[in-house]
């Protein structure tokens, strides 16, 4: 069974404990929900759900890779697959992928996150001498204005192999500058290929109260092929279903506060659309919960936080 729901729950509790100086400790319930208790704040009743979906083959492949990673480097790690990211399919790609993932994990202390670097190839071609513009496909599409201002002429940039750009601002500027330098050597009709790295987020689960009785193991979360996390219709559909199911599951649990934790598939949590999607349908579904939390890309965000919840303690 995937550890993603458990790890999402523990990451939420760690965030809650850090933010409100609590000591919530989790314990599983027989129906797949969780309880968490704090000596002062009482109990939480927690349901967890995936805010993404894929076919069985993807989840089975993820489970196989989780086992190999665990055999190679035991520990409690969560690897986030960005939209468009592909899991390796057979050798020799699998062994190289495992080597790079383990290398990224080896740098992490408990509770920290980093990036797994995977090589990608991109192509830049010149289509006109006039203008200063880049038509960009793939992961760099959102950065076309920054890239275009470094160009003399009109170009296309194929970055479909790049799914998630690293967060380091200096590294981003260096990449954009490199593309600008490459463009200067191109004549009309020329195409040049160059290499960069995909940056998948990885984190090592924290210990402390939220890690109570946690067994080590790897988990792979994120975006299966074919799922579009930025499709508002799909996100609202999943939210409706999970909120209704969680409401039913937690109905009989006499927790002080009712919580649903959603594991998302967004490449950067600041770009998530789950929060805005909540405002797009019947508010009574969300009102049943004291907290609706999103865990995605190694971060936690409260989409709904009820005023007056017992666990809230201001600094």
C-alpha cells in the first residue's frame, strides 16, 4: 500500500505543530482515517485523499520503484513527480534514475527537502532575423518573457523535456543567459541542442511528534501521465468527491476538529488551483471541515482554516 496518504498526513501534522507550537501525534484508524492528539488541544479526525488520478499501471510502477529505492537507500523519503514527469521504464534508464534519486536523497537531513536532478535536452532554432521573441513549448513556456528579452531575432525553443525548473533564481538567470548566448551564434534556419536538468522535489520525512511510530519507506507522489492538475474541471470534480467521502468517513469520529489533507500534483504550490476551485461549488461541503490542507511539491498550505478552532494558538 502506498505511503503517500500517511506521509501527507504526517507532513500536515508537522506543519501544524510547528505553526501553533503543538505536539499532535498521529495514529491510524481502522477505516483508513487518522486520529491525532495533543495534550492541550484535544483530538483531530483526519481523512487523506489524492488530488490526482492515474491508471493502475502507473501506481504499480511507482510501487516497484519505491521498493527498489528502499532497497538501495532505506529511509523515509517522498519524491514528487512534476506534471509531465515520467517514471523510468526498464534498463538502463531505471538504474541511472535510481542513482540520481538516491544521490539527491543522500544530501537530506530529517525534515529537509531538495531536488533530484535528471538530464534533459532542449533545442533552440532561429526562424527570423527580425524581432526579439521566443515561441516556447514545454516547461520553460511560462518564462518566455524573460527569455525573449535576451534575444535578437525570432526563435522557437523546444523545452518539452523539462518539466520542473529548479527554484534557485541565480541558476534560472544563468540558464536564460545561456540561451541568449546560444542564440547569437545561430543563422536563419539553424537549430542547436543543449542540455539542462529537470529538478524534481524530494523530501525526507521529519521526526518529532508527527513522526511517532513511523516506519521507514519510500513514497512517490505527484502527477501520473495524462492527468492535468491545472484543469479546473478535473480538480473541482476530485474535490467534490473527496470532500463528500471524507465527510462521511469522519461523521462518526468524535474529533475536536475535522481535517482533510489533500496530496496534490502541482509543480509549485504557489501555482495551485485547489484553493480557488473550492470557491467554485457548494460551500457547505467545505464548511464541514475545520481544516482543508494541501500537501504538494514538499510544502503544506491551508486552503481552509476555520476561525476559533481549538488547536489554534497565536504566538
